[in-house]
């Protein structure tokens, strides 16, 4: 489904701020893979997702989604294949537009936008049903501005928007990191439910090692812009946080440096 | 009653300033471009309605240039607007041929109304507003048509995409919207309306002047802010209408301060200060809030002390 071959990304090349964020990274995902991604701060997790989404173009290498090479395709065109949820709840939704308007924008992802009315009554019915599944009481607030919602509500809505048109690949970048622990659990459970029900191929970056182990069928750990560990299926099911830290130490020769990941 | 004609420009400014979140200075040039195109075409004998339509197209072209400078060449929006504005100054001079072109005794879009029996009704003549009625009638028609069209347009899929682009470009791109194209489209519509307004104003005052655009962005912003403060900002429709009333109110305020004896030359200074104050209002409030809070807090402390 996703095939990444030897991608490189260096920010600010040739300056004192030069930073190689991705270094010859290769990754293959099968249809239906639910891969959790962990790694220290600055190890390149967000850059990887941003390169897949087309926010950044890679310096070398190629990215193929479901057989289509997208390496040089702009972000808004790749969006047709992708669902994305971001760390910052503010990023995924338009605050000054209504809940239904946000959903309607997502519903038209990958379609040509025309002079037809931006939202139909049929859609409203659909959105009502889908929102009631979130169990956040949003189904009765269709025309409320998204800016009025809490961070957790906004992330749940963004998640719904990301999966409204079934994406070929779902990209989640620490999408529960900004939420309080209780809300984070709820959003994570919703995420797992959506992914399982839709059989969605997913890359989920998380700062929480326990979550990375608990969810998905495969786990990768990033280090200095490449994939250090890649643990799948049965091996992953038996994994513990202690194992993970030990194997990280063996592979990198360093101690794992991500305070948030260790504390949580 | 020039306010109605300025309302057309105010709506244009609102599209860039509030919907796209860009302060677009090309407005300063494109309002004159509209006036110049209309004046030149009418002067050379063209049908005034066709001339006004060409003025609209001219403004749209100016918006397109600003949009391309900003999105394709990655020049900051403010600077892109300034570049277009400066370029338009020369272009406007070329269109006008000189710095001022008079349209006295020419047929304009208002001529039909001037000759109608309604306008020449003795009552209006006696009230001494007959000469203003054509601009009022056409102004109302234009404003209502524009508000209706825009209300529809910003509810369509493309219109929603423009709003999303202004609201959160990251989100818009993630939902497959070509934000660059939406910014260009917004600038085209905005500058088209501004030029249309310039064409209508020039015909109403019977001349086009190379200087007439100076300060228009500030006038537009002042009208937007007055409209929002005085006439609410609930639904999109009421926002659009508030712009119209904002523009009219601004004109009334100007007429008032002139009557109160302010020299006309100080008008732009007055407008600039008013807009600066209005834009600074949120900042003032946030300065004042901790102040009032600490005063209230102090009062509570005092009460607590007394009670203990
Ligand atoms: N837009 C950018 N400009 C410059 N440097 C960047 C940019 N984005 C990321 N980086 C740098 O690239 C490295 C990887 O960042 P990132 O992918 O955000 O890490 P992670 O998400 O794993 O914490 C970091 O050193 C970061 O400072
Ligand atoms: Mg990150």
C-alpha cells in the first residue's frame, strides 16, 4: 500500500542550521497494516509523515501510495489518498466554520469542487449519525463553530473528517499528545475502532510506548532519521516497554531520550 | 450617499481582510484603475455599462497579478499588494492620459435614472435630493445584487474552500484544497469589486483622478470595522449587510466632522487614527483586563481582611 524507498530530507542545507531529518529511510506497508511509530524528540517522525503527505518534498528517494508514485505531487493532490490528524487540535479543523461545514469540506476531499451548494441535507443526516457515534453530543450542534469545541472534541472531529472518505493511508501524528489523559484514552479508542472497522492502513506516531505496544500489528522505532527497530505481529505482541528500551540501547548504543515516552 | 458606492469597495476589502486574512494594498491602485478604465472608455464614447464592466475586469486582472506574486513567486502578501499598487499608478496614468479626466456632460450609468420621471418627481426636486437619487437607486441595486451573489457564492463548494483557506490553510490543504488557487480567486473577486466601486464613484462625481485611491484601504478597513462593531456579525448575510451600513456610517461620520469644521486635508489623518484605535482595541482590552482583575482582586482581599 505504501512504499518508501531511500528517502532523504535535509532542512536548511548549506547553512549553520542544516539538519538531516530523514536519512535514507525505507519502509513498506501492506494493505491493512496498523503501524505505530515511536522515537526520541527530533528523530524525524513528523518529518516522515509530512514527507508522505507532501508538506515537504524529499531531497532523494521515492514514495509510492497504492501503486501511484507521489514523490513530486503537491500536498493538496495527495490529500485525496490520505487522512491526517495532527498533534495540535487547532490544525485539523477550521475554527470559524461550522461542524457540518468542516465535515462537508472533508467529504469532498479528492473531488473537484464546483459551484454546487457546499453542503446538502442528505449529508447533514449522515453527519448526524456519524457524530452520534463519537458520543460527545456533537450531533445536535451541527452548525456550531468548531472554535467552540474542546481540544478532545476537535481531535475526535478531525479523526472523523480524516476517515469520512476512506483514505488509502491514515497518518496520525501524536494526535492525543495535547489532550488530558482521560480524553486521550477516549480519542485513542475511537481511533482504534475506526481503523479496525474500516481496515485502514495506518501510520500512528505516539509518544507513549505502552500505546505503541498495545495498538496495531507492527511497531517501528525511529532514530536519527532512519528506522532503528521494526517489530511485527507475534514478536510485537510479546513486547514490553523494558524490551523496547533494551533493544533500543543495543541498536543505537545510546539511552532512549524522550522524557515524555518514559514517564507515560 | 456616496456611502452605497463605497460599500461595494468595502465588501471587496472584507473578502481579503476578513475571509482570506490578507491586508491587500493593491486595492489602493485597483479602485483608481476601475475609475480610469470607466472614465477613459466613456470619454471615448463607449456605452457606460460596458465601460463599467470593463472596469470590473480590469480590477480582477490587478487581483490576479497580486495573487500570482504572492502564491507563485512567494512574495509576502503585503509586499505583493504594494508592488501591484505602485505598478498600477503608472498604468492608471497611462489609461487616464493625464492626472484628471472629466466626465461632465457625458452619458454615465446614472443618466437613465436622471431622466426618469420618478427622480424628477417635484417632491424630490423640492427636497433637493433629486440629483443624488440616481446614485442611490443604482447603489442599492448594485449592493443588493452583490450581497446576494456573494452570499450564494460563499456557500458553494468553491466558496467554502476559499473560507477554509483563509481560516486554516493547513487544514484546507489536508482536505485537498488548492490554497494557492483559492487565494488568487479571492484576490480577483475582491479587486474586481473594488474597481467596480471606483468606476461607479468616478461616474457619480463626474471625474476620475489619479489620486482618488490614496487611503482607500484604510477607508475600507474603517468601514468593515464600523460595520462589525455597530451592526453585528452573526450570520454571513448579516455580516455582508453590516459592511454596507458600515460604509454608509463612515461617510456620515466624515460628513459630520467636516461640518464640524475639520479641514478636508486632515481627513486621512483622522481616518488613520480611527482605524488604528479600532484595530488596537483588543490589545487595549487585554492590557486593561489584568488591571481591572487586580482591582477586583484587591477589593476581595480587602473584604476578606475585614472579615477575618
Ligand atoms: N520545517 C523545519 N525546518 C527546519 N528544521 C526542521 C523542520 N521540521 C523539522 N525540523 C528538524 O528536523 C528534525 C526532525 O524533526 P521532527 O520530524 O519534527 O521530529 P519528531 O517528530 O520525531 O520529534 C528535528 O531536528 C527538527 O528540528
Ligand atoms: Mg513530531
